[in-house]
């Protein structure tokens, strides 16, 4: 592009206008709908969530003028002293402790196995990805059938079946949900690892082989360090997915049962905010949840990419 | 050799385990009475479509499917039209605010949507009065940021000469996008559309919050409501639930199996690598 080009609609404007709008101001027009969308559905609600969490906020009829006084940290105090909220944060911690390590381990093992040339790859890929593309509600329906008191899992276990049964057992409900989500999301994380594996230089495997390393050793010394950035990404995305947990406790354990043992923060947020009409308290739960996700993300970056 | 054989066997057994719930969903939806024994998972006869009739009598399958289709179609339309425009601008044009928009696009994928559920509910349901409307269900997902990312990465990978030649010919940017970039972008369009499809089609929480009117509920919502409240009265409650689950799962699974070639690491890889 230069001054010799035929003047056209895309010709870069010069001078002050160019400095103000950039070389191709038509880009602003192209990007405007998306920018407006992000501002309206992401930036503004983010600010609104913070604002609500510091005020005595309640639902009012559209257009009604109501007083919503600033209350400082009152909502946060209410949230932190609420045993059900505290329980839900403990629950999601338990969920993450099961789900994240299991996801990282299985996804990496499966991805590196799928990365080798084997027969039936298409079938294998479809099998491992298909839970990811399927509606959670439909999959929960089958797990309800499999894990209910008279379900197939207990039939197979016979006298070993847990009592009370899986979904109504306060110690087993959360682990079952963690397993469900691990299974459902696995395909996506395999995909992330498969992409990362394409970037591990083949020569590293060859030289490991020359050094006499077996398959296990080269997995540990070449594959694992080679996909480390992807592992950070997997940990972060799995944590975000866990923080979003709602459908499973709502449907699989009928509302976070038994007795709140499998309630997730988002479920409590829904109950407090929309069922009970306290959006201010619910917004505070959301802010705390995001702070937690941010902390875990930063920590996992530090831990996994320290060298 | 032994390790390789073991690995293959484990991979195939794992795949069967992953698929079993899908198989069981279909079998359970076709049985007159639930048989939860191991033998019951491999029945030889006695299949019936009664369960499909039973669920259809309770939640109007066709109407719910149409609702799911309208919501998903709206999101796809918004993503393809405005997402391609934004992806092209981010990749190929230089304008004020480009860096900020790119950063926002990345950031949006990290913040859990559920955090925003309360303020978005306040805005859409309370301020704009869009409860019980298709628009209210579509708006929060109207432009899929992952798809924008895929479009950007794809347009970025195209050779610069293509664009400078067209610009020298005096073509407008819209014209270049339409007749130069877009015809080449078919694989990216397909991958992004597939990825976008599964979001709104499978989404439960948001449409559940904004629709009280059963005539407007997508299938995921009406099936969930049936599981939670209505199933007790059916002759074979699990059969009816599983029949609904098959209908809900089928379109996404069929699309995925048909186009699974476009759902690969290399298609998404450019996006993942950044």
C-alpha cells in the first residue's frame, strides 16, 4: 500500500483522521456489532454484577424508581456467614480435586494414544468426543437411569451397592457428579492435547529412542514437558467448567441433594438470586466465584510454567 | 509390541465404556418396562415406541424441537454474519481499538458465563422485558466468541498478496471479504458453525431462567422440567425420559458424526495455539 495506489474506498486516510481511526477505519464498522455485543453482554453486566453486590438490590417493575442504597460489604458478609454458601464452595472444591487431576491424566493419556497411527481412529475419535457434543440434560437422564437405587450399576454390584444409593448418598453424590463431568468434557480436552502434541518435535522422540528410553520414559520425559502450556490451559478451562456447574446438581441430585451435599455455588446463586429474589447476595457469590477461578488460574500458571 | 497391543485394547474398551450410556439411552427408550439387569441391557425383542408417544403427550416434542431450532438458528445467524465481519476486521484491517477488542474477545472466554447470569437476567428480563421471547434466549449467545477467534485465525493465515492485489484493484473491503476471503473460508465456517451449534442447542440454565411459558421452551428445558416434576405419573417414567433424551441428543450427535472430519485438532489447533 502506498501513495501510488489508485484511490479507492479502502485507501488509507492520511493525516489526523488516519491517526484517530487507524489505517482502515472501515474495520471499526466491521467490528462494531461484535464490540457492541461484548459491551452489552459482557463488560456492562460485569460492572453491574459488582455494583449490585455492593448495594441493597432487589427486583422492581421496569421503569419504577426505587432506592437501592450502598451497603458496602454487607452482602459479602451475608454470603460468607451463610452455611449453605460455604458448603457449596467446599463442594465445588471437592469436585475440582477429583475432576481436574483425572481430566489432565486421562485426556493426556488418551490423546497421546490417539496420536499414533492406529486402525479405527475415526471410531475412537467419535466415541471419545460424542459426550462433549451432547446435551447435558440428555446425558443426565441416562445417568439417573444407571445410578438410581434399582439401576444397573447397583444391580451389577449386588451386595456391594452403596447404601444409601449413589445420588442420595451425601458422600458419593459429589464424586458421581465429578465423574459425570469428567466423562462429558473429556473429548474437548483430548482435542486440546492432540493440538498441542502436533507441536512436539518428532526428533525429540527419536533421540529419546536412541538413548534407549522406553515408551513410558519417553512419555514422561518428552510428551509431558512438551505439552506443558496445554496442561495449564486444560487446568484453567476445567476449573472454569467446574465453577459453572449447575445442570448436574440441579437434575442429577435433584437440587444439590442430599441436604445440600452436592449443591454448587451457581445452584445456590440461582436459589438465592432468582428463586428467593436476592440478586445482591447472588451477585456477591458470583464475584467470589470469579475471584476463586482467577486465583486458581494464576496459581496453576505459576506452578506449571515455573521453569 | 505387548505394550502397543495393550494400549490398543485399552483404547477400544474405553471407547465402548464412553459409548455405553448412549447405547443404553436408546435401549431404555425402546423398552416397555425398565429392566435394569445386565441381561436387560441386551434385549432380543419386545421393543416398543410407547415411550416416545408418552413423552410426546406430555411435552410436545415437535414444538420444543422447533423452539430449540429457532434459538440455535438465531445464534448461528448472528455468529456467521457478525462473527465473520469481526474476525475479518481483527485479522486483516488496522483500526483504532483493534488491540482492545482482541483482548476482550480472549477475556470473554475466561470469565464464567454463570457469574453474569444475575446481571444479564436483571437486564434482559427486568429492564428490557424480554422474558418468554426467542430474542431473550438468543441475545446472550448471539455472537460466539470462540467462532470469532476461529475466523480470525483462519483469515490471518491467508497470504497477504491476496488482499493487497484486490485492494490495488480498488475493491472495497466488504467486496474482498465476500468474494476473496469467504470462498476460501468454508472449512473454518463449517468448524465454527458446528462448535456454535452445540452451545445453544444444549444450553439449559439460561433458557430455563427466561422461559416460564412451556410453548416457548427449548427441548432441553422442557425435558428437564419433565424429569424434575412430571415423570412420576408416567407408566414407565424412565422410558419416557430416555425417549426425550434420545430426541434431544440425536440432532447434535448426527451432525457431529456427519461432519466429524471438521472437528479435528488441526482445524481448531490454529485457534488453540493463538
